[in-house]
């Protein structure tokens, strides 16, 4: 039950941290990028999660990043395997397609949305077309979009970008900077609080917060929210950069371990039990096949 609640809560909550800010020419993600998470409810481990960019597909003649967010687990005889997939236009960052596949003990729920930004409409399965919004985003694509824009401490944003208009507007409060330690290591982060017009995980009462790494990569490091069953927590366990940018990244040298440590995160214990002394190098952009620049900034 808890695993299903975790997945459903995340899915229903990731509706709109959506920004009406000019789209930059480069993005910090690309094909091959993959993050994994431990999922817990209170002190109990409820499963594992992941988010990744699997490919660039063609949707109605447009290039689109194919992203996948998955939570799988179970507790006390209850099992869940829930997946959200989004196809994001590489030129405009608007959602073109969004699917949900929630497999849980005793139920199996699937949803498929075709989204048409040029006509500001969307269609769920074979149902009649419904009005949408300009430059729409869905439950999953917002994470990738927010990674491309700045976050100003102390500012509150209000947006009308979710592809289902009745869910708008949402507010985003940029709360503070904070150093956090997760299984993947220690990160300098920016903490944001989303507030959505619903009773979901991002309602005002849930006091939900998301930690994004305070660097050009803008990784979702941690998520926490208060639920009736306890505190929902996602903790980053690993981060793999886009494969397109790997050949352009110069090798690292740690003054303590002489480069035997992984390149992430900002600080961690190296093989000689001292803090790796890594400095940020200039960004290493890689021009991908679809013409946009993938910029992963190593630590």
C-alpha cells in the first residue's frame, strides 16, 4: 500500500513547477542521463525510483526527448510498479506526449495523452479533444524544464503552464540554500516549495520541499513531503551524465586520491579517506544530433 501511495503521490503531485521564463540555448541533460533514488515512507524503505533520458524520438515530425520516471517497490504484501513517460520538444521544451502506467496490487491503470502545443489542446486516449494552454508541460517534464532556468532565493513564482488548465495556477517558493547528504554524496542545493491547488503531495498542508543541486546540472537530489501515513522521502543514490557529453569531459585529478574517486558529487570521502578536492571546470558542451547543446558541468 505504501509503495503504491508513494508512486501515486509523486505522480499526482508532479503537476506544475512550470516556469514562464525564456528558454536558454543549452540544456544540462541529454540522452543517457540517469538518476536513481531510494524511496522511503518515514523510516521504512518502500522501493526504488529512477528518472532518465532514454532517447530522442520523432513525434508528429518533431524531435523530442523521451524521459522516463519510475517507482517500483512493495511493503507488507503490497507491490507497485509505476511509470510516467514524457516526450519533450527539443526546440520549445513543450510536452508533446505523456503516459502513465500504474501497476499496483489489485489494479492496473493506464493513461495516454497526446498534447498539441500549436493548437493549445490535448486528448486523453480516444476521448474528445480538450483545451490546453500555450507551451504546455506535464507531470514529469517540469523537472527537466526547471533545470534549465535560474532560481532566485526568496522569490515566489506563479505559473499557468500545466497542460490541464483546471490545475492552474501553481506557486513556487524558492526557500533557501542548504547542504544535504544523501547516499550519492554531499550536495550544495537550492530548496523549493511547490504549492498546488489540490489535496496532493504539493498542497499547502503537505509542506513539500524539493532539493535541486546548486550548479548547472540542477539535479533533483532529494524530495520530502508530509503525508497522512508519514513523511515521504526520495534520496538520490546515483547520477550518470548524458552519454553524448562524456567524450568532451576532461579527466579529473583529486589531490588526495589522484583521480581514483568518481566525479560526483561536489564533495565526498575519497579512497584515502579525505575529502576530494575537486574544482569546477568550464562546461564541456557536446553538440547532439538534434542541434541543441547538451551541457553537463562536472564537479
